[in-house]
C-alpha cells in the first residue's frame, strides 16, 4: 500500500545516534521539535512516540475529565476517538461533508447548540447507551481527513461561541495549508504522526504543536512520566506517561524534515499522475479538494465507487493482479466495541457510512513510479 521514502541521509542519521551514548532524551529530540515547529510556524513542539499519544496529552492539557463530552467525527482512524475514551470522556459524533469526509460545520454547530441547551435537545446527540452520566461539552476534536484540512475558521468560530477547546488531529496532514495557514496550527493544539506511510516518518512517532506555553510545559512533563522541570529521575510532579520519542526515531525525523519539500512534491506528483489517468472514469469519484485548501499534502489516495458492491468487486479484481487496496475508513461508530459501549447502528451517520462503504485506498507513496501508477490505472479501467 505504501513505502517510506528513505535515503542514505536517513540511514546515516540513525547510525550516528547508535554510536553515541544518547539513545533517549538526548539532543535529537530537541532538534526534531524545532524542525517541525519551525516548519509549521508554532512556538512549541513536543515530540512523542505516536500521534495517538499526542492527541491523548492534548485532551489532558485541555482538562478533559471523565464524563465530559467531546465533539468529533466517526470518519477517522480509530485513535481520534480512543483517546477520548482514555480520559473517561464521551465522544459525540457529528456527520461529515460527503465530498471531503471532514466534519460538517453546520451539523457541528447544531450539535454544540443543542447540547449546550440541555434536555431533549441534547439527548438526540448522545449515544443510545453509555452516556447516562454525561457531563459538560468541553472540546472539539477535528480531523484533517486524508491530509485535507477541515473548515477550521468555522470550527474555531463555533469553539469560541460555546467556549470549547479545539484540538486539530493533523496526523495525516503535515504540510497541508488551510487558507495559507499550516495544518496543525489553526486550533489550540495540533498533532502530527510519523508512521511509515506518512509524509514524514520516524518509524513510530508524533508531534504536538501549540503556541500555549503553559500547556506545552505540562505536556512535556506528562510525556516523561510526569517529571517537571527541576524534578530528579525518581521525582514525579504529575501522573504521567511513558510517551517519549527515542533518539534514533528523532534523528530519522530530523533527516526527513530536511527533505520535507522534496517529500511533499514527490507525493503530489504521484497524485497528479492518478488524476491525469483516471479523471475520465465515470463510475469513479476522485478526491475532492476544497477552495480553502491552499496546499494539499497527500497522505493517501482514496477513490469512491457508486456503492459497496462495486467497491468490493473492484477490490477483488485488483487483488487478482497483485494490486493491494483497502477500505478507507471503516467508520468508528460501527467498530464492534463502539457498538457494544454506545449502542450505535450503522445508519446513525449516513454520510460517514456512505463514504466508508464506497471508499477504496489505492497504492500510494512518494516512491511510486509513473509506470506503477499507469498499471494501477489501466487495471482499474479494465475492471470497471
């Protein structure tokens, strides 16, 4: 499905660290934090061992407590809702824009208004079960789906109106811009992830960015088992977590960030080849890029068929010619444990369900060749 874009620069960077005595908590993590925060224009960067860890720490910094409500989307990778559950809070799903898969601001505002009003108006947004002790609405966790920023001006307006913290899950969107503002920087907190299929990889890893100094100091402590400035190795001011990013991964990230423009351009070229070769297939919908996305940082290339049956037939046909594809995403609200916890049914969020049933991620990375894209496109045309 994807391959990391690694060169001798990255390999040597990791080897250099292995030959030192600093395998954790050394200079490379600080260098990586400066590289990412400087690239996006944030005051602070906090390196962690995964995007999931980063989102969890952001919720803790936002003061999310058991029973609190967090508005978010079911059309996402599972982590964006798992971290809400880690806090004992309740994810409140809002349906998405059927073109982009990003959270629908109109429905988001209606949810915020109804929940704030309380009573029957609030109850229609709560899950069927698991919310008997629901507390206050505290935050919005938006997702930049497939690398495309959500409509953050609208989300920020709603957050301000209802006094909510806005956390931007930009784990798929490093390098994208929303109205010329870098993804991850248009909310109170932003989080990037560096799994091997991402625009930049550290193997495993993540980065929180924010302009909030107090929150940055707190999250830096939490990622290191609650040790604060001045604490000794066995002193712990806060209940913390072992969410540190090791020096080898950070060094790999520093090398990748030195090539960030090249990495983004390579992925954009592959996306361009796909558009050129498949724009004339009537039964296939290609990714929709909104006017507010001033630069698209490509994470995956997801196409949509007319229905679930067509999607499954195409996936089967492509597998027979050794082209790996997969559904993207399977909505969170129909994951077995979410159904068990909250009693959701598939039809609760029709746009989310439709995208989940029709979407198919094609092979995609910055190291794909034009010949490989040709082959995928030809086989799709033949199959359809």
